[in-house]
């Protein structure tokens, strides 16, 4: 296999507790033509010292090592630093707290070289807990029965049958530059993976490797996981909605189709907000959101109807709690079958 240059971009913020397993996984790669760009997003711990301690070893592998320090601006801003300068024919953007299997890069490059019609490829991913990296607690995998009917773009919007940890992905430079011609994403607080994947998934087909090439580490303090819910979750829901809407609106597609996807995003996130208000026992905002749906002549979802009815009286609240519980159980079983197998 001809080893074309692969660029790996990794933002890092205060990563001293998890950087070594990630950097060790890079050292173990059986692919040598790699440009590694790591952006220190204003870390105040020993991240810089740990990162630089790997420079010589990575360069001995034949890798190009590029270290950038910036004041703390967030992951999207850090990722932009790498997107401005990367030179590879293939691109990965990897969180610096996860772990690549030894043949991660080689297998993905091999697939994209043999399947030039694809602009992106996804592998299977194992899930582990930070307290036991050797114990697998799940597998992330996208199920595609018919590649001709595959619509990763829509599924990324709805959140069904997809996963977002970027270590499972690789894209071609051609796909990146066509889909994101500015070579920059807007610097939101969250959602950089949507900003990268959505435009590419709209323009290009995605291939799938039925092999575990990546380990996603679940961490208690991860920026993508919120421990104290309610208002914090609502804030995150609003930020996600704004990010996805911004990305969709910036994609060059027919206006009618764009509006269709904009409405889909709004519908999905309206339901998420109502569900969160339900968990907060916020009757006032449940009614407000539901009335907005009716006023806009939209059709409420089953969950929205059930949650709205729960605001009527104690009896309806009890009945609706049972119905909502049944729906949630069904969703969890579906998630277990389709994602964690």
C-alpha cells in the first residue's frame, strides 16, 4: 500500500491524566507517513510537558510533529488551528483522551484508497470506562442494510444509528475542502464533530469498516457528558440546536431541501426541550412549548402529547408517567440493539 500522508489533528485541554494512553496509541500505529498536529488549548496542568516528551519518539517513526499553544478558546477554535495548516491527503481529528487501535490509520487509508467514491469512512468502536481500560462495556457501530439508501446526513441530525466520537472517522482532503471550502468551522462551545461530519455526509458517501479500530473512553469529567442535569442540559440542548442549524444553513443545497432539514432540526430539539422540562417538573414551559407547536400548525409527537397531558391533573400525570416510561424503555432497547451490540 502506498503510504499517502495522513494528518491527525488533536485539541487538548488539561489532559495530563489521559494523554499518555492516547499518545502511546499513536506510537503503536503501523502507519508511518503521518502529520500529527496537537493544539494545547491553554492547559494549566502538565499537558505541554507530556506532549513534548513524545515528540522525539514520534519523529523517529517518521511522523511530522507540530505543537501549537493557544489561549483557552475551546475545542472548535483549537481544531481550526490545525485545519488551517494540515497537508495530508487524508484527515482525522481525534480527541486526545481516546485510544486508537494499532491498525486504525492503515485500515482506513486502505479502504479509502480502494473505494475512491467515498469521502469518509467509519469503523466499529469499543467503549470502555476510564477506571478500567481493559473492560469493554459496549460497541458503537452504525447499521446500514442498504448502502444505496444510506442517509448518514439525516441520521446525524436525528441522532439515530450514529455515533460521534471522531476517532472512528477518517475523511479525504478532497471531501473536506469541497464540503468546508473555508477550511474553518465556526467556533461554537460544542458540536465541532457535527460541523465536520454534516457537510461531508451531505456531499459524499460514507464507507464502513466492520472492525474495531478505536477505543472510546467514557470519562466522568468529559466535556461531552453533563453530570448535573436540568438547566445545564437545557443549555446544552440549545447550544447543540444552534450549532446544527448553523451548519445546515451554511451548506450549499436547494432552498426547499434546506428548509426541510431546518424544520426537522427544530422539531427534534423542541421535543428534547419538552422532555427536559418534564424531568424538571416545569409545567409552565411544557405548556408554552406545546402551545407553540399548535400555533405553528405542527403535529405534536407522541411523547410531546403524553408530556403535555401530564400537566392536566395528578391522574393524567400518573398515567402519562407509565406511558412515557414504556416509550423510554423501548428506545433504550432499540439503542442497545442498534448501537451497543
